[in-house]
């Protein structure tokens, strides 16, 4: 890639704004069922186990199965076409979720959302690699990733408010319709992206397996798996935890949890992006910061689940929110570094497979099973007991990040 192909000035700013908007709506459409879970559960007569399946397994399996195929299209084809097409698909399926009449239909719409969202991050990262100069890519990934916490904040806060005022179906339909407009914005902002030459390159799957076999990437992948086990149950069940244990309404839980997540996410992604750019220039300590933060989050999240006071419980959730976003530029930037040029979508898709397959598929389901079992046994705070998987997985993520950092240094 030559420097002449990179966007600068206002054109780069418009591209990053479009990618940021896509990231926001991808997260809104992914996270809305979490804050709407109590309303959906009541109207459709679902159990916590079924909620865990809809928010976890139904989404995660399809999402991870399509990551590498869509990453290949982005790396060797047009990342703009992949990104815009996927945005239109998940937006339409989100809107269809508002017409769900039972568990099966709702699960099918979540699978449809997963089909679209599987291509979002790999194609966006491939687009960043083609359009943003290397010395600014950590910050660019941070800006794109900032859409995750802000989307979570909007999804929790606005989703809860719209659900209380007009119902959960209106929240899903409205979010889907706005996503179509964002896709058109990205289509104009990215400009044409031509396919990269593929002659002489080994098969894509073989390249992916070779990358996974590298010691540093293996530990990075292990850290991604642990992060998924921590983050997925956290986002799926913390709002219901605040509602059941501390008496919050859906609006109050959305504002408290979503607002704090937004603030921590903005700080985490931007500071993480800047910190990764510094680490990349220095050539060391690529993952030391995330390792330290995950260790802190393991302690504070445990305390939050046991805290008797609602204000204290919400405040103690903040370090985990910060860690989940601070790690993003470090994880993706390190993956791109280890993969090499022209394989950015591949590297991102492998990290997403780590975070998106095992943890989101099993984490919320485990929490739901433990919560249902505790309720059946008459135990108090059964949901908090299930959520103890979050600090445990956070501690494992800290150890994996530290091990990967050592391998990179070696």
C-alpha cells in the first residue's frame, strides 16, 4: 500500500465518522435484547435459560462461523462492499425482531443480526489499513472501537427509555431503520476499494491456521476467549441484576449502567488507542496495560456483585467496563502486527472468533442456568452467583495477556 492511497485531513475524518457510526449501531443492535430482556421475557413467556440462548448461543455460533469467510472477502476483495452489505443485513434483521411472537422467531432474527455483524469489524479494520497511515492506526481503531461503549450506552439508555414508553418492539424497529441510513453514509465516505492481488498467496484458511500456531498469537487468542467469557455475561445480565437485586426500573438501569459504560468506554478506547500507538513505536509492552486492568477488574467486579448498596455496586462495575474497551486497540493492533500487511481482516476475525464463540455462546447460558437453579432452590441473589463467572474470566484474561506480551518481547 502506498502513501498516496491514504486519506488525510477532512476525508479521513469523514471516513472515521462513518466507521464510528457503523460501530455504534452494530453495538446498539447487538445489545438491545439485553436491556429489553425483562420486557421480552414477560411478553413472550421466556425463561432465563431461553434469554441466555437468544442473547448468547443463537448469536455467537452463526457470528463466528461467518467471520473468516467475510474477512477473506474484505482482505482480498472490497472491504467497503462487505461493510455496507453487512450493515444493511443486520439492520433489517433487527427491525424484524420487533415482530417476534415467540422464542423461535426471535432466535432466528438474532441469527440474522449475527450474519450481518460478522463482517463489520474485519471489513472496517481492512478499510482502516487501506485508508489510514500506519502511525495513526491505533487511534483509528480506538475511534472505531469507541462505537462499542457509546453504542452500549445508547442501547441501554435509549433502549430502556423507549421500551418503557412505547414497548420493546418499537425499540428494535427504530434501531433497524436508522441503521440503513448509516450504511448509506459509509458507502459514500469510504470511496471505491479495489480487490487486492491474490496471485501466489496460500489458501486463506492455511494462512489463518499458521497465524494461530504462532506462540504469541496463541496466547493472544487465549486472552480473547477469556475476555469473551467475561464480557458476554457482564453485558447480558448486569442490567437485569440491577433491576432484580437493587430495584432499578429498566430506564434507571439503562441510564446508570449505560451512562457509566459510555464514559468508561470513551476513555478506554481513546486512551487504549493512544497507548497502543506508543507501545508499537517503542516495540514493547503491547499488552501489559490490559493485563493489569483485567486483574483489577476481577477484584472490583466480585465486590460489585456482593455490595449491599446500589451506588457502590454500580461504581465497582466501572473498572471492568474500562478494561473491556481499553483492550480493544491493543488486541487488534497486536493481532495486525503479528499477521502482517494484507491480513488485517483475518487477524481481526480470529480475535473475534476467540471473543465471540465460546464465551458469548456459553457464558450467558451458564449464568442463566445457575440463576434458574438458584431460584428453584430458593437461594437469594442467584443471578449474582451466576455472574461470578465474570471476575473469574477476567483474571484468566489478565494472565493470558501477560503471557502473550512476554512472547512478543521474546
